[in-house]
C-alpha cells in the first residue's frame, strides 16, 4: 500500500479550515499546528511540531491540496 495522507475534518455544518487532523504514517497534525508521533506517543500528549518543521510543512501542504479540491465537487 503506498504512503498516503488522510484528512479527518471535524466541523460538520460549516467547514472551518484547519478544524482537522491530517494523518500520514505515524504522524498526526492537529488543527494545522500540533504535531504528534503516535508511534512514540499514542495518547498525543507531546507536541513535537517545533522539532519536525519539515513534517508540519508536508502535512500542511497535503491539507491545502485537499482543501482546494473541495471547491471542485
């Protein structure tokens, strides 16, 4: 199975940008800012975004691409 990104959008009635979790492998980007490595921290208690800006950037880009695609349906 190829590496892929999953977006879980929390808001229902009115879509709010970044009200989401972006999942790729062991990484979880929550609300566009908080990054968790669930392999090491299953409870998602330690935000490691500052230590992994490259991962944050990639997951934010994945979300932006997903968000942009919403207007095309």
